[in-house]
C-alpha cells in the first residue's frame, strides 16, 4: 500500500474539509476502494495510538467495514482494541 504516490497524495482529495465533533475529517462517499483502503489503514494505524484519523460515516458501511475487517485481521488486531463500536 502506497501512502505517498509522489504525485501529491491523492487520498487527501477524498477528505472533506468539514470535521465532526471530535475534529476528524469526513471521508467522501464516492471514495474509490484503493484510496479507501489507504484511509482505513491510516485510521487503524492512528487508533493504535490514541486518536482517530477520520470519520467514515459518509461511506457506505458495507464498503468501509469489508476493507477495515480485512486489514484488522491481517494485522492480528481486534475491533475492540481499536475502539470500533459496530
């Protein structure tokens, strides 16, 4: 997975400028799966610390959860440890 494609980090274009109550930026609903995977991976990485990276509520749950669950399993983590509440 590439976070920096040396073309301006295209994944940043899929974060809304608006933020939720926790200060996290919303991920746009039409985010392509390859970009969504980068954002989910960054969110998981951030949750291993103490903060949240972004808000996926605008992305259809079935798309977000499938990618998230696959990446969590790949890393040997749990949703509980990462504070996902679904």
